[in-house]
């Protein structure tokens, strides 16, 4: 097994792991990346052009996170036993210095006057590097209030958060912040002739300046102009007149809309009142079994018949109540008005009201016409005839049953 490093560009290399032997049934394991004898990650390589004997991996050397030791492993089986071969190589970073990824982009912070503040940049570089700060394209001037110091810090590795990498941190300490500290701060880290830089934008909020700006705004408003108004030459009444005309037009439009809505509402209310008709009650139509009491018959003639338990009474139409619904005569019912038994009396010769009578039919014969009308009980007293069920397919009278005798 052999391991070669192929340089593609100044900042990119390809590691090539090749095996040659018999049998040629090698199996490659993922590349292993170590830093200071600590496993950082495992990276899956690739085979090219279906060549099973060469295993590749691409590495960008411009980042410090990719530096370390890379190990290639290949295994094969012979006579039932597994054999493994490994090769390794060390890769260094081509970058002379590198800022931590959080400090690569420009940051902006706002600080109030009177507060202490630190401007920080974290980086990694080789020995004998120089650190220089600039403010607004000029070298930062140090004073009793502004100082620079460097610290050593440990940052988690990008590929493995449990592994910490030593970095350096440069700090600008400002105690306290003044309005003059506002501006652009640029940090340069140089190793020989190779430099890297990172920028920071500091904004300072001054309460007194805010008050002055507010006072200027109020004074400009009183004079009829805003602080950002570029049309200072226009008279104040021009703006007031334009705004008043626009407001008047809006008011007129609102009034017209209200009038239209009210007019339509009143019109709909009138139409609703005209369309409303008195409610009519549901009425039962005349039919074969019912004659409306509202329609006078030949028996009424403006005189309504009232029934009492004793006899009939007549009243004038004006003083009579509304006629009641009447059941019409049919084949099962004869009105008591036409019943011949109207003048019947009870045992005390008191006249009684005729009762509704069930008409004779093929299953019923009135007891008035029953042959057993004159039957008596065991004491010789005359008893009232009973209703009798006629003989039919399911019933034979006991009087005619041969078995009974």
C-alpha cells in the first residue's frame, strides 16, 4: 500500500491511497482525520473510473480546521483470515493566519456614551505574527482610555465540538465610550507578507445629542419645516392649503356615502311595510264529513242550535258563540237530532239526551233487535240485552255448538 499527496492548487490537495497485491479483493475504510493524536472525524473517500485499487479524498488547506494527520486503511481476506494495511500523512494549513468563522463577517454594535466596551477578534496564526488595529483608515491611537491586549482562548473544533482548539484573541478596551469612539475598526494579522483582516463597526448613542436632535426637530416644526425637508424655500401655507383641500374632499365623499346609505335603508323599510299582509289562520276545508260553521245551512237561518243535556235552545245570531265543528252522518253514525229515541226517559221518567249509536254492520247487530231482549237472570229480573259477536270463520256461538249440548 502506498499513499501520495497530489497538489491541485495552492489551497487544494488530493490524497491518493493505492494498493497492489494478491489477492486483489481490498476493501477501503473511511479516511480518519487526527489532530494532536485525537480523532477529529471520519471522511468517506471515493473511487475514480471504477478503479477499485485507488482511494481518494479532497482537502482544502487554506483552513486551519483541515490540518492534521490523515490515515488510509485497506483490508483483504486470505485463507479465512482478515488482513489490514494502513498508511498516513500529515497535512498543514497554507494560511498564515485565520480568523474564527464568527469574526469573518463585518459586525455592527451600538453602545451608549459612558459605558465600557470591548472590541474582540479571535484568530489563529503562526508564531512571530503581528497584530495591527486601524480606526477609519488610520492607526488606532492608544491612550489611558483605549488599550489593546491579547489573550489565549480555546474554541471547539468545527468538525468535533468535544475537541477544543487553541486560538488567540485580540481586544480593544474602551473605558468609557465617548462620541469620538464611533467609527470603523479594522484588525490586520500578518505573518511575513501574508495578511488577513476583519472589520468592526461601532455606533455610539449620545443622550445629549438625541436631545439636541429632538429640540432641532421641534424648532423646525414650529418654523413649518421638518429636519429632513429639502423644500425649505416653499411657504408653509402651500403645504397647509394642499392638506386642507385633500381633507375637504374626503369629508364630502363620506357625507355623500352616508346620505345614500340612509336613503336606501328608508326605502327598504317602506317596501317591507307595504309588503306585510295580515296573517290568515289555517282553516279546515269543507269535505264529506265536515261543514264549516261559517257557512249557514238551511237548518240555521241566522239561528244557531245549542245543545244542552235536557233539550235544545235557540239564540239570536248576534248573541250566539261561533258554531262548533259537527260530525256528518255516515254509515256508522246517525245524528242524535234525527234519532227516534230522542224522547226516551230513564227509570224515573226523566228525559235523557240521546247517545251516539253504533250502526249495525256485518259483525254487529244492535241489542235492541236481539231475540234475547226479554231474557231474565236467576232471580227472574229482566236484564239488559248484551252486545253479541256474530259468528265468523274464527268464532261459533256457544248456542249453536253441537258439542255444548
